C-alpha cells in the first residue's frame, strides 16, 4: 500500500451542552481530521488533541505542525500493513495524538482495501459493546442528579461523574442516596495529591467500580501507594502512554484498571499491545472518550470489540453530544446499554463531506514525492 496524498483539516463543532472537568469547561470543539488516499480509496482519522494543552501537552495546532513537518514525510514509502506506521513514527518522541490520527486513517484505508470492518481487521470479536456515559461537573448538584436520572432512563450501562476538591464525597453520597447501587465510577482528572488520601479513602464506602486518575497526570508511584490504602480499584488514564507504561504501573500495583484512549496511546497498534498486557495481568480495560466526533467514535467502537475489554466504554450516543455529526449513521444506544460496532468496510460510517466542509476552519493537502 502506497499513499498518494494526505489531507489535514482543522474542524470546529459545537457541543449541545458544555462539558466541565477539573481542568476546564468546553463548549466548542476544535480538532483535526486526517484523510489518506492511495488514489482509489480514502481512510479517515480524528485527532483528539484539544485547542488548549490541559489534558495533555498536545494541542490542535501543535499536532498540525508535527503532522506536517515530522510525521507525514515519513509515510511516503511502501506500507505493508498498518503496524508499519507505528514503527515508522517511533523515532519522533511523544506527540501521540498526532501519530494516532494518521495511523488510524491508514488502518481505515487498509481495512477498506481488504473489504473488512476495522473491528475485524484489528481482531475484534464483538458485534455489540456495552457503553456508559460520562457526566461533567454542573453548577448545582440537582442538575447533575437530574442528568443521571435521564441517562439511567435511556439505558446506559454505567454512570461516570467528574469530581474535584469540593465536588466529590457529598456528590457521590447524594448519587447513592437517590439511585442506590447503580454501576458508578468517578474521574478526578489528576486534581488530588497523596495528602488527600484520607478523603479519597472515604469513597471506598460507596462501592464504586473505580476511581479514575485521582493523582498527578505523570505519576504511578503515588498511585501505587494510594491503591494499597484503598479497596476501590484505581484506573489510570493520563499516566499511561504506552503498553510499556502499563506494564510498569501494573508491576508496582498502581492500578486495577487502565483506560484505553487511542489518541493518548499513539494509535490502534499501541492500544492493542496495551490490551494484551492488561489481559495477561488480569487488569481491567475500558475505552475512554475525548468528546470525539463520528470518525473517532467509530474508531473507538472498533477497538472496544477486542476480547480484552472488561468494562463499559464512554462511546455514548451521538445525540448526547452533537446536533449534527460529520458522519452517518449516528451511534445509537440499544437495548441493555449496548451499541453496535460498525460492520461496514473500514470504520463503517460514511463521512458526510458537505457537513465536513461546512465545519472546516483550515485544510492543507500533501502529495507523495
């Protein structure tokens, strides 16, 4: 397989509702869409970097620069299989979201050329996957509780709520008092320290599925110390950038669960490797979300079809986030909190070029030398 051209677009979409975490509130979503073609077929990838370096050091603009100057020039030769992309881009340090965007596009192209769904090309075994929903911090407790009631009524398999200092123990208590023993987890997005261990240990009383990334974004050592003190499994997110990171974290007992985010890990091949590490170690795995549009959401569903995923992911229905997505058909929540894994060639959804053009802020095309 030889690429003929690559296009990078900056796209802007508006969320139906603002989404707030411990590091900020988001309403507009600026992101990159990467397309690759071999002259006959087109593959699509979505970059999960945000406009500001809050979740990670990458941003939409830095990812565009790295793609143009450092990643795309490495991919003009023959690519036998998508795993080659990981090897070709390995000399470029970090920048995983930029790498993932173009690697996912190559995977999509590869699967389409072979008449396979992306899920099948990756080795997926499930046609439906369970999904939960992630709910942000709200101005008032009752607004969050009403949101939870609505989402439970819609049938989501798990509720995740964002927490931060001052919006934690009493919020969880209120959820348990109103909704009882629903599957519930919390996500701190690294806003606590080991000094907060007494407060975090109080969350053990609420029977949570897990607490996600309570401590620093680059830490595993303090997480290991905290995990020894808590019965609630710690899930690592921001701390894990590779399968090797996962191996090290597991070896010191820093977690009981790991969140797979394709962008954070640098692509689908690294995500597969991480799932294998966790499966062999008996550590839980689930697929997190980054407010993806339709290309990224379809890619998330494909990776979640792998055997090693043990918990519901964050790929909620399209109608939760967007009035109109850039792909069709939308993600729809089915009976039992399940979502269909797209079964068509590649990512299995159709990119609506008219909608994509309408939301494109800038674009640049690169041709094979």
